[in-house]
C-alpha cells in the first residue's frame, strides 16, 4: 500500500472516516495533515459509533501510530476531551503524537469567528464558529501561538502580549465586546501544555523516519476538495488545503514520498453552509436522500444540502489532486430509487461547460446536464462481491469511473466496517 493521501472529492462529508478506519488496519502510521475540530469523522465498529474531530481514525487500532501534524489547528480543550472520551471507552491513546508546530486555537479566535459571522448577516459563509479561520489568519500573519509554545511560559506570555493588544482592541472598538486577560490565558494554556506534553514532538521527523523504514503511511485530510482555500468554491471554503498537495506542507514530507491518492466520492452530492450547488435537490427527493443517508453534520448536527452526483466536480477533484483511484461511499442510500441521475456538465448562458468553472458567479448561474439511469431495488448493504451488485448499480458506477477517468477501488455500502467491497485489492 505504501504512502497514500486520502482526500474528499466533493464538499466534504464523503465518508472519509470509515475508509480511513478500513485502510488503517493495514497502515503503520495515520497522519491528520490539516483542518481543525470544525470537521468530524464518524466510524462505526463493534464497540459502537465513534465521532472523531481531531484524532485520526486509526486510533481504533492498537498497533497504528497516529499523528496530528503541523498543518492542523488545535483547540487543546477539545483535544483533551477527545482523548478522555476515547480512554473512557477503552481505546488507549498511547502511540499518539502532536506536532510542536501545530497552531493553537485561542478563546479570542472563537469569539471573533462567531462575531464576524454574525456581522455578515445574509452574506455569512456558514462557518462552525470554532475559531478555525481566525487562527489560520494569525498563522499567516505570523503572530500565532504554537503547541510547542504551551511548554514555555516566557515564550507564551511574550507572544500573547504581542497579539492581545490587537485582539482586545478589535473586540472593544469593533464589536463592543469583553476583552481577554493575559494572566488567565497564560495559566489556562500552560496547564493544557502540561497535559499534552507527553504527545508533543517533531512529527515531520517522525513521519519521514517511518517512510524511510518502508512503513505504510496514510495521510488523512478533513473537509473536501471544493472547500480548499485555493481550489474550492471561494469564499465558501475552509481556511486550509484539504487537497492532496496539502498533505506535503501539512505533514512536512516531500511530494516524492507520496505513492498514490485515493479520492473519496459519495454516490450523490452533499454540501453544508452557503454557496452555489448546481445539482441541489430542494424538494421531496432531496429530503428522501437526506433521511436515508442520515445527512447531518458530525460536528454541528446541521442538515446537509443534498443533490445528485456531480461528475463534473469529481473530475475536477481528480485533476487538482492527481487521483489514482476512488472509493465510492453510500451507494446503499440510492437503493430503491426508481431513477438516479449523474451530472456530466453544465449549461451556462447557452454554452455547454464540461469543466468545473472556478468563477463562482458563473457556477451560480449553471444548470446541470444530467444523464438518467434506471435504479435498483436490491439491498446493496448485504452484498460483498462487486459482481453480485445489481446490474443497474454497476452501470451507474462504471459510468462514473468513465466520466472521471479514474478507477474505483473501494465501494462502501453501509457504515459498518464489513459493509465494504474491495474491488482491486487496494488495501491487501
């Protein structure tokens, strides 16, 4: 299997958690390389359902090393709560490492995030309000707080003195809000540092050593391609790079170390938050898919917008990520539908667009061009061999692969580990 980057090929929520968990069984190291606790992965195993927000899904395997790399932004309180929750359920968080270079979400990041979103009114982005955008702004502005800073009172205080003057000014003068006390923040975050100290290390060195030793490494991204800050539907995006290239900068490894890129594709399309969505179904069919697919956010519980599969988006994801194969998830959600559709391109002002437009004004005016397929009545969640799938389901999947130009290597037909079909031995 070697070194694999796993990416979402739509707007996130494609079922990456289950596929990460599945591949982790054959993996030595699982690395989370970007994002924060604004995303979540749900994994269903014999012991029950686990909802993970920061710790990689590989933590459920005792022999797998799990890493939160430098590209991730961390809320220490949330991370400690997640560690405690796993320990309480019998999952040992032992072989677990956090990059000293990962940036820290502070209380003022959360407050500014929520206030700025509220200020935008009808023009809001749809953020989770967990401080993700503001902490990445501080990182780029070169006055962020790193996890390693929580181990040194002098450094932490010096950095907070430099940034709190600005943050408190914004809070009072722009939002008429309360300010933050530096002594309280120093005390609180030094305590977090003490509790996390055993996990903090140079994870870039750790991961590169594992690669040097020919271990299998899985790089796990949050969100999806269309939420990438550079390649997504800007400004309705996240603040980091979920795309495959983000694995290199977010984990501190060179691109020559990556062997393959697996794109996770939901058998239909969903989106959370605002922004254009050409194949969105706002009527009864959208509600049917939402109900059957349990399309509610792992982190926020927000209902997801649902629509038909958009192959134009997935084809774009294949290009910007360099996908070598796809894992198609939630095919079972389409069981029992009389007809299913796939978008193959768009109509815009009388012209046909076969490639995904990067101009959001154009995308907002696009109408989907559909191919319609006969549905299937069989319960696909009980099937374990590709050849045993309903013929119409295979026609649907084969057409997706043809439209995207990438083979399908894994098929998920339910949330449980065993509800999976491996087509080409990707995880053997």
